[in-house]
C-alpha cells in the first residue's frame, strides 16, 4: 500500500519522555477531558445565548438580557482563554505523548483542521464583537452576532468530531487512503456529533443555572423562570440514550465487547458516565421540566461536577475502546504499524533508535539498558515501571518464564495489547529489565544469553505471529 | 530575474505550496503577536513609574490586550498546522527534547492571558504600587518567556540528529545556544514597530494624539534594537544567513519604516497618510524577515527527504473545502464590521 504519511511507511524514532508515576494517557486524557468540557460549554453556550436573545427580543423573558450579559462574561473568561489555550495545548501534549499519531493525523486532515481554524477566526470575531459592542447594538444585530458565534463554535465541533471519530472507525478510508471524506464521515461520525451536541446543550444549561444563581439583583421567582428556560435545553438529554446506542451499534465488535464487560475498567467508566447522565437527566426532566422545581447554586454546581464526571468517563471510554490501536488497524498505541511488526521482529525494534537511555549508570548491565530502551519504545506510552498501570504491579507475581511467554504472546494474553514487536534478544532484555526491577534493582545482575532461552523466546514469538489478537468469540463479526 | 531561485519557488511545488501557506499565516500571527509583546512590555515597564499609567496609549493597550491575545493565539493555530507538515520530525523532536520546559508555556500563557484581563480592570489603578508593579511585570514576564521558549524551540529544531541525541542523553531541559538572545531580540524589539503601527491606527481613529511622540519613539527604538540584534545574530549563523531579495526587502522596509516614524515623530498628531504608508512597509518588512527566518532554518535542515511527503500531503483532499470556508468566513468576519456599524444605536442604549 502506498502510504500518505511517512510515519506509516517507516519507523520514526523520537526522544521519548518519562512522566514519572503518571502514565502518558493520564496526561493527554486529563487535558483532553478538561478541554472537551470547556469547549462543549462554549458550543452549548452559543446556542443557549441565541435562545435567550430571542427570548429577550420577543419579550418572553424580561431578564433574558441581564442573564445574557452575565453569562457571556463567564463564557468569554473561560472559553476564550482556557478553551483556546488548552486547544493549542492538546496539540503540544499530543506531540509529547505520540508524535507519530499526531503526525499521521496532520498529514491526513490538515486541510480540515485548517477549515476548522477558519471557524475559530469567525468565533473570535463574532464573540469579541458581541463582547465589546452588544450593548450598543439593536436586537437584530445582537442575534446575528450570536448566531455567527454559535454557528462557528458548533462547526468547530463538526470538524474535530470527524477527525476524532476517524481514529476508532476509519471506515472506507482504511482500504483507500485517498478517500478522505469516507474517513471523515465514518460510521461513528453522526452518532458522536449528535451526542456531543446534546452534551454541549446540557453542560451550557447547567453552567447557566450556576450563573443565574450568582446574578445580583434578581428575585427568586425571576431566577426560577430563567432556570426553567434553561431546562428547555437540558431536556434534550433524553436523546442521549438513542445516540449512545447508535454509537454502540456501529463501533467495532471488539471495541463494543470492552464496554460490555470485556474490560472491567472500560465497563466501569462507561457505567459511571451513564449513571451520572441518568442523575442529571432525572433532575432535568422530572425535577425541572415536569415538576418545575427551583435549582440552587450548590445543586447546579454539583450537577456540573456530575456532568464533568460523565464527560470524563465518556472520553475515557472513547479513547480506551480504540485499543490496541490509536488509529484502527493502521497504527498501534505504541506508534508501530501492523506492517512494521514483522520487520521489527527481524531487525529489532530499537536497533536504529538513536536516543540513548538516560542515566545509564543506574542499570546493572547492557542487557538491562537494552530492555529499558525496548520498554521506552514499545511500552511507555501506556505503562510506567512503578506508577500508574505499572509493569511491576502487572507482572510482580510472574516468574521469568511467564514474563517471557506472556510478553511474547502479548496480543493473545490481552487482545487490547499490540503484538510484541522486537526480536528474541529484545524480548529477553525486556524480561530482564522487568525482573531486575521486580527483584529490587540489585547492583549486579546476570546477563541472560542462554541460546535455549532465546530459541524458546523466538518460538513463542513465532507462535503468536505478528497479527493483532482477536477474541475467538468475535471471529465471525470481523 | 530568475524566478526559480526565489523563495519558495526554488523548492518543488508541494513544498513551495506549504512554505507559502506557512509564511503567510505566520506573518498574520506575527502582526498580532507583536502587538501583544510590544504592548505588555510597555505596560509592564511603565508600571514601574510611581503613578498609575493613565495615558491614552496605556489605556488603549490595556483595553485591547485580551482581544489581541485571543487573535494572536487563534492566528497562531494555522502556522502551527503547516509547520508540522513542513518539518515533521525536526519540529516534533525539538518539542520533545524541551519537554516540561516547553509544555510550561501553556499554563504561563493562561496566567498571562488572565493577567491582561486583570490589568484592564479599572480598580487596578487604586491598588498599591508594589501590587501594580508585580501585576505589570508578571504579565510582561509571561509573554517574554513564551517568546524566549519559541526561540529555543526554533534553534533546537535546526540541530543535527547527533546533537539531539546528546541533548536527550544529558537530560537537560534548557537548550544552550549563544544565538538565542540576539535572535529573540530581533523579534522582540521589532515588535514595538508593529505595535506602534496598530496602536497608532487605534489612537488615530479615536482622535487621540497625546502619545504620538511616545509611540513614534517606541517604534524607532524597536527598529534600531531589532536591527542591532539582527546584525549580531547574522554573525552567529553566517553560514546559513541568506543574502537575497527577502533580506533586501526586509532592510528596505526597515529603512522606510524608520524614515516614516521619524517624520511622524516631528508631527503633533498621528497622520493617516503616514500610518497608511507604515502599514504597507511594516507587513512587507515582516514578510521579508519571516522568509529570512525560514531560509535560515531551511539551510540547516535537509528538506529533500521530505519532498515526497509534502507531495503526498498535497494530494490529500480537503483544500477546496478549506478555501471555500476560508473565503466564506473571511466574508462573514468583514460583514461583522458592517453589521456593528450599521446597527449601532449608540450610548443611549447603554443609558437604558
């Protein structure tokens, strides 16, 4: 296959960093969740403000304009600063975590990202024009500016959603790398777009409830009326199960299996997200919309925190169910392509890695240093040594032969793991690196170079093959 | 004149194409970034004065700084996109090597951004002197640090694979290069001239001429300082420094700006004619210097292996979509100006 990206054709080595006890996924995930939450607030906020401007213009809500002014200041201070900077931060962080993945994505989608950028410009233009001049403008102009702002903000979701959804379900693009639009409007594109749109509306209306409670000079009845207006936006939450089930129906069978109990962590996070959404939805539909209850600032803040939890759980699941890929069937999480595995099994995965292992004096011999290099290249994107998802915790009770066999047959041990991509010597080096750590990092450590061991390693590697693991129960679905 | 020898035409079409977009979008970013850098520096340094700075220049800068930062960040997204296509490994490697030192620009940018909102608040003038100084200098320090970090990133991206490996092995996160400060000075000090142009228009539009001399002097100091730093920097990267039309364009525009600001200095009011002329030569000068900046990097990086990749990237669909929305959204942004002007109902609305 002719690759559109150099990162898919050749193995490219980068100076990979160590985040200490934090696994890299926590870094990108943490920032990502925060950014997504703020961005969704901004998008929903745009739509909500259009609604309130309409309410103000038509005389349906006497305090709509006052709310708009207060809410918009919050939106500008949060979205225009934190949203914008964390958006850029996502790129920088992606480079730190997986430059290959972001490189592939940029190669493929740079014009769509550039298109999204034109909407950022419109968003900033319309947003600041409203911020500075709304009080001097007539209602028609105010509404027009807000519509521009809301349109631009939602269109940024329109573009980035396709790029994110592509990673899980590249659709027809996988067979034809030039079919950009097939990759963009992929099977999970529309369910995630609609799901996220509803999420935006719910988050913004919850934030609005907090703002309404903080607004000075309003009677409780005024606040209640404004809150009930927000509830109109919030009840769209009832559509979430529809889009969620649609999403679940179109994702790959193995990914679905992780959420449906195949992976305890994935299932748990999915349930946290669903549970939090049910609580918010119950309050919004039964409490606000049907019972027309009042919601005070503390409760609104609590619901916001629940919404953040739901977002965090959902984003964790969305990222997690791609495993073992970062771009499905194209690029493994550790930035190695399926096509490269066989080659690296022959030549060694780090033979050509120009970057030395740091602090080499702390390792007892060259083999352990090589093992550290293999760990850095193949494992460190998802694992640490002793911290989060640490190899010591995962393998601490394994004997050396278990280490050898399990790592050699990694993709069969856990089908969300990519296959081991090194040769028999590198496998042994990695085993010795882990075992040395598990044994308390003694000053001296024997070199393991028994030909029989290496031969056995090779046999296990050959048995495992270079293809990804696949649960037998799902064989028919692929 | 041999067109094929002129940047970016000396490169294959796809590479030239991306270089064109990169330089174009970078120039737009630089214009707004200069407003921010020059502005926060002026506000920061003027905070050292005993009394709160309430001159027209300071008020204008404080009022518009958050917006300028927002625009500068947004404008910076596009060149950040194109640089990744153009240089790929070199850009990513520099980012990775600087690690925490690089990533810290994000929280610092957020802090600096919020500080400019704070600076804008009227009540700040009532705060005590040390607090005002701290606020002004902290805001300045945030953006100065970001500028410094970009310089470091740029210079590190031009190193060889062996030097990258050695730097990585050393675990250093501060990149030591003597060219850092003069190169930073070229852009930092040059920012005052661009800021002078933009804020000059703002003050002219408001018919505020109290600080015409101050703005002119800041621009002139910036131009001299930038030229001095450029001279030192040239000495340090002489082998890579291209003598060509863009360098001459930069020098010519520098000279023209200097002349125009000197004329402006002698006048009691901002002149629309002078500002118009400055607005022609200043962006052209930035174009010249931006291309020279890129030529220095291109001389250090072997781009040839990347030619096929640029070609492949150019073959990816989506450019028609981009151009369509680029024009549409540019049109909508222009329409916003008209919308605001046409539907202005004046201060009486505020009174209501």
